[in-house]
């Protein structure tokens, strides 16, 4: 085989590989652009709240009161949630008092739930593009079929966005089901250990 023919063949193969890589990059950029628009639209549905602290007193010629101002939200005059924690326990705002054993049990169940979620995966396919999400609702992998490559970068991007939305929705639903299941198991164990509570 002449050397020139080998060079021509290798250059053709190289050009094909490069065009395929460029097609993947173009499709990924289009998908990212469409996905960003989708997620920005989703985020805009939720109101943005800003927490402001109470203004500190300012004196015209310096100096301040001897007694510092009290925060009205943290009054200790018999308000709900101001009771001391149970013996050996921990008090958290807005949460019932928990003993150290109950807290440890909750942490063990959290670890079990994380282990269960780490083994889960959710995938969806659209227009020849398959997207896989993990148990934390984060993208893991994207597979593009030969038919999708033949359809061009615009169709690949559309398929990637559609498959991502479906896989993410399935992942969020699966995570909620696991959380409900683990909460029920935790409550059952707490009622078994502490029937009076």
C-alpha cells in the first residue's frame, strides 16, 4: 500500500473523529444553553427573601445605652421552644427536645438513607439521547446513539434537555419515596423503644 494512500486514509479517519467530537461539543453547548434557560425559569417561580437584622442604635455624639437591646424573637419569658433540653440531649430551634440516643438513632437512619440513595440511578431517553441521574438527583452519564448523531446537533441538544428533565423528575420522585419510607421506619422504631412518647 503506498504511503500516500495510508496518509489519506489516516487523515480521513482523523477528520471523522474530530467532526464527531465537535458535534458532541456543539450538542452539549446547546443542551447547556437550553437547560440553563429551563432552570432559571424554574428558579424564578420561587420568591427570594432577604433576612434583615434589627438595626443597631446610633448615637449622634457617640456613646450607647449601658443595657444592650434585646432581640424580640429570642425572648426568654416562657416562649415556646425556650425550655431546657432533655437530660443528655440537644435542643434545636423549632424541634422537639431529643435525647442523645434519639439523636444518634436519627443520624444512623440518615446514613442508611444516604447509603440507599447512593445505589440508585434513574435514566430516561429522548430522541436517541439517554441521560442517567444518581440518587442525589445529579447527572451521571449521557449516551448518544448513532441515529442521534445522524440527526445533527440541534436534535441531540433537544433530546438531551428532554431526557434530563425526565430523569431528574424520576430521581426527585424516587428520593421522596425513599425519605418517606425511612421516616416511617424511624417513627416505628421510636414508638417501639419509647411507647409513651
